[in-house]
C-alpha cells in the first residue's frame, strides 16, 4: 500500500506537527506533501520521510511569507499528482484536504480545525491584520470559502480532533466527522515534589490573538499575583511586554526542559482562549498541575471542572479575575498530582493509534 500524507506546512513543531509524527509512526514509508518545508525547523523523524513541496514552496521568501500565499494554495494542491497512491491522509488546519486522489484511493482527513481565518475567527484575524491584509481579506475570503466547502466533498472520511471541531466541520462543510483526540506525549511530563513548586501562574503557547494572552496579562495586573508568560513570536512578545505590570514575567520561546519545569512548578495554567483541542492543558495536567480554562472549545473535553481544574464562562478580564479568586478559594491548587496525571493519560498516543487504526479498518484498510 502506497501512502501519501498531505500536511499544510512544515515550518515548526507545534501541535499539528506532533500529530503528524504519530501518523508517520503508523506509516514509516509514507511520502509527505506540504506547501512549504523548512527542514531545520522540523523533527528528525519527519526528515526521514521523503518530503515534497507544492509550487507554493518555490515562491519568493516562501519560508517566511507562506501564509500570504494562501490564495495560491488551492491550485497548488490540485496540481499534485497522487495517482499512484492507495491511501491519502490529509492533515488539515491550513489548506491540505483539497488534493485530488485517485478514484480507487481512500482519502482520510484528520482535521485540527477548519481554517479559522476563513470561518469563525475571520473578524478576529482581520482586525489584527496589517493595512494591506485588512484590505485584501474581504476580496479573497469568499472564493476561498467556496473552494474550502467544495473540496470537502473529495474526502471519504473525516476525523476531528475534538467535538468542538466536529461541530464546525458540520456547520461549515456540511460533513459528519468521527472524533479522535490528538496524541499527547504525556510520558514526557512529570510532577515535582510539593516543596519544589513555585507561587506563580503560567500562560504558555503562541502569542496570537485568539489565545487571549491580553486577558491573562490584564487580569493579573488587577490581581497582583505572579504570572509567567512563555511563547513567541518575538514581535508579539515585545508588544505585549512593553506595557506589562511588574508581576508579569515574559520568558519568550524556551527549550523543552524549561517549559517542562515551569509546567510542573506552576500553581495552575491560565488558559483563556477558545481552542480547537489544546494540548497544553493536557501537558500541564500530566505535570500534576491544574488548569484554569475558558469553558468553551476543546477545554470542555480535557478539563474536568472541580476535578482537574476550574472552568469559567466569561471570556473577559473581569471573568478571569473572578475565576482565579474562586480557584484560590476552592482549594483546587492542592489536587493530588497522581489524579491529574491519570486523567491526562487518557490522551496518550496509544489511544490515538488504536482509534486511527479502527477508522481505517472500518474502511477495509489494515494498518501493519
């Protein structure tokens, strides 16, 4: 069986790329197709596969400006010749599912998210865009949405990383999707003794608007409690850092050992954004620490209110201030780390592998 894996772009190792690694471990001989690849930015495991770029990768400064080339991506995907492949697996968060597979090939799409900047997060992205992008988005988005819906018909089976994403697939593409949570490397995280824990709260992730680092910073300005912020890019970090209160510390991008240590030592993770799934809360729980999360999206499937963390419903500075105060009064900061670790183990790679194999088996495809 010849397998093609289509991933939107390979310019770093974030959640989508961790899922891609798990798929590659299932299919070690698969070829990878992507719009843009920066080899030094991806893992050794991914580099063992033959990786082919679409025509977008040949455009000027594609490694840096790839998102600006979004209008060229549908045509680039359709130009890929996948006629020799028996199984096509698309990894969708940017344009990936729109390839044209052979008539007798099976196309499985694992969806991290329908493109946020075309659908539910369109206005958030446009409001935060530069002048040129703000001008062009209303012109480019409508035809891209038409293509996005049309290309959904080319997929045989959809897997969604959460019920939240499955609902959006149903809303925007009018397709049903099975739910298979993404694999989290829970074994890479571990609790520390109580004596080694700190007195700070933690925000960790990419500093993009929909993750709402602004809410966390302003809430802790009012609370006066210590908050550590981990993540980039540097441009966003410097902008947020310019007006930070003294009790908020920015570390920028850090190595894994530093991130792991902060997850295990924090009082709790602050998670005020609405995520499709969100691996960071699971990683923090695998580190034996609770999560304070906005009660929408993937957090509803990973954080158990009153058992592994605290969910709040008002996505505002005031809502988060109240949530932190209620969390401190609740005693949830003293949850048994072993209980949190056991809950996080539900999202390990073994569970993902079994679910992925079962989906293919239902289609008559046996995975070695």
